C-alpha cells in the first residue's frame, strides 16, 4: 500500500543528446514533501545523462606521453607531462653535477684543508673545516676532550678551606663538611642529640585536652562554659575594650569618607611630606581631633613646625583659621 501521493511530474531533456528525463514530486504522511525517483533508465540527476558524462570524461582525459630517459636511454610513458628521467636513481645521477656547478656559480667556492686528514676540498660554506661527516665527528670528539671552555675562578671549602673540584656552585667539598655545619638539637632533659625539636621520644610531654568549666562573666553575670583556660567573658561585647575599639573604628571610617568626598590628589600631600626640612614636622593648622572642630587632611591645612612648637601646640584651637593662639599662651 502506497503511503504517498504523486503531486506532479517534471519532464526535462538532456542538454547534449536530448534524452527524456522524468521526475515525480510526491507528498508523504506528516505533511513532508520529498522528491521520489523510480528505478528507471530515464531518471538521473543533473543536466546531462550518465552516458554523455562518460563520453566527455574520456575525451578530456589526457593520454600517456612516450619519453626517453637521458641517462639510461630507456623508453617509458608519463601520464600528464613529458619527463627527462625514468626513475629517482637516474634523477640523482643527472642533477648531481648540475647542482654542484650551480652552487659554485651562485655562492662562490672556497678551497680549504681538512682539519684532521689535511686533504684539500672545495666548499660553498666559508666556515667549514672538514671534508666529510666522518672527519667532522672526529673533530667534535677532539673538542670535547680539550678544555677550551671559559675557566671559572677557583672556589674553596668553608670548613677545611680545600679547593673544590667539579662543576656547579658548591660551597662544601664533601658531605662530611656539609653535615658538620648543620644545626644540632639536644633534648632539654637528658641532653641527647635529636633530629629536631626540644624533647626526645622518652621525655616528650603528653598534653591533655582542656575540660570546659562553668564560669561567670564579670560584666553581665551570666554563667557559661569556657573554651580555653584564658576565657573570662561570655562574648566579645562584654569585653571593656570592645566599645573603645568600636568608637575608634567609626571615627576612622567617617574621616576616610570625608577625605574621599574632597577629591584631593594624594600626590600633592605626599610632596609636602617629602620636602619637609630637617628638624621640622608636618602639622595640621586646624587639628583633626578636637571636641569643637575636625580639620581636613588637605594641602592648604598643612604647615611646617619645629619639634618643640609641635609638642607645645598639640591640638589647641582658638576659633580662627590661622590658629595662632597657642603662641601667646
């Protein structure tokens, strides 16, 4: 039973021979349109039939070319273009003399004497010293045996002060000298030498875990379990230093916010501190910490004062911008 319906048939002819081509367009289930091709001779893809395509390929195909080898005079066939040689061996024998002449003609030839066998040879490389690869290997062995490298300064051992023989940046001549300079550890109780630490295995103390105990907080009076032997307060807020640190941190945060809002470059302030003369200190005209006022850390609020005057001024303020009242009192 067919699961499709033929919608239409397309007919066309071959461009070369005019053969008829039939193509049926069908519609399958689930509304999918496809191209259906029957198994007939009159159906193919493309503008030309397969027989015409084969004939064109045979026409365009290049026929083999007959050649004669220039070295062994052998007759052979090449597929696409004419060639001079029948095999790679003949190619090497043909071009070896030509390439030698070409290199000598282009780069220039140099006459040298071999460094090992004293044989004359011609090269294109000006720095070559051997006539063959065998001689070059012998020359490398000779250079390795000779000590032609840069000589390093002599080094001496720190302990015995003998000359150190060998490569590398060594400080000691042997392992005995190295071990003699190592730090030694002794047990506190029995004075036996050990690898590290204060006690040996026999006298090593056994530490017991702390057993939590009930304690009373001196500020709020609550009972709590102490985690350590140093615990006194039930929480951080009960400590007397908590409030003072909290106030100081708040003051510093407010000062940093004020400094950020001013948008003053820090390089100007740093230049004033760097150019301070000897025996003087940088002082704020209006003090930063005062119950009435809080000055700013800006270049126009800085001045140079001697050490004695700075101690005398401290954080005094006379309700004026110049703030010279500390000189009268």
